[in-house]
C-alpha cells in the first residue's frame, strides 16, 4: 500500500453485502446509486456518500447534494441504510462499528489511546472495543450511535425508499410514528434519542420488529478519505501510513451481538492502481 506521500498510487473501492464474505458483495456506486440486497436475515438498501471522492467506479461523482444539507455540511462521508429485519431483534443486541480479522496493534500510532478516549468523549460515549486484541473491534449500540434514525411502517409499501436523493432524518413514517412515540424520549431529536439509548435498560425495552422498515445514517467529519486521515480535536492520525497490501480495508458492520448474525457489511478498500481493473471485475 502506498504511503501517505504517494496517494496517487491507490484508489478507494467501496463494496457492500449481507456478510463478511466478499464473494457476497457488490460494488457501491458512491455518491450515485443505492444498492439493494436481500438475505434470510434482512432486506437492506445502502447508499454511501464521500466528499472529494476519486475512487471506483470510474466517473463517480466527486461529491453529492447530501453534503449541502444543513445536517451534513461538516461531514466527510456517510453510510445511509434502510433495513427490514426478518426476525425480531433486541435493541440491546444490535451493534454498529468496525472490526478486523487480524491484529492491528503493531500498526497503531503513538497517541491512539488518547485518540480513543477523545472519540468516546467527543463523538460517542457508547463506543467500546479492544484495538489491541487478536481480532480488534470498535462497536457501539446502533440505537445510541447512529447520527439519524427513522422508524418506518410495518409491511407498509408507503414507507419512503432510500434513494440517492433521499436524506435520512430523525423521525418516523406511517405507523412507525406510533412506535416511536412509545419510546418516551424527551424530544424528537437525534441528540435526545442517542442520549436515551445510552442506558442499557432503554435499549432492552426497544425491539426491532420483523417486517418493519428502519432507516439510519452514520457519518462524520473526522474520517477523511481524501487524505486518509482521522482528524480529532488536537490529534491527526494518518491512516494511510498504517496500511499495506495485507491490511488495506476498513469495514463497517451491522450485527447481532447475541446471535452473531450479520445484516450489513461495508468494505472501504484501498486498491493499488496496477490491479484496479482486476479488482473492479472481482466484485461485479
């Protein structure tokens, strides 16, 4: 993998699918089209927005109207998804975050522990994990970490569809309005919902219902794919300097911590330019 000083030697490729196995994945048309897939666990739509994008597919838009929305003018990327589970899921069991198949402890820069504490304090108090484990992970309860969360109807075709033009906002649609009102959140804002679900008892009281559609949006201005760095208050971590041809992927996972079932996996892969054509064909 190219060092940070030679960014032109690699390009970003984004794929998504219902499992960790990349044979189940499809190439995501970043800033352009929504990807749909269906498994025995959930029906899922996913749309990825990246600011200053120059990766695959060729001729992808470099940005999106998404970033001109008042909620997202400071964001660098986002993963928007809608999913309809096929079995009930406890709100305390559904996790969202990053994990790896191999150790990364030897790649972590000085100051990582400080950065992690800063992330918990500034970004997400519910964040938990072990970056020094043999199989590192950084997870949060989905209900407490998603930037925007919307409850849709149950078996209701009138629920809005996730499209390239649709921007997920906090709230509800159809009979999801009644479902959301039962949460007894102090007000109907994302901040209040995230604070509400910091408490485990509140997550346990919530159930993702089979057949009901849910929408979520996750993103921030801290991870920049244009310079491959994490920018936290007072700290910049050059991600590109941590990767090589064996460790060149960041993946986001939506999973059930109790059963181990996976609903959505999104891979962000840095690809050498000399193998880019092969890589593009591999995911078609």
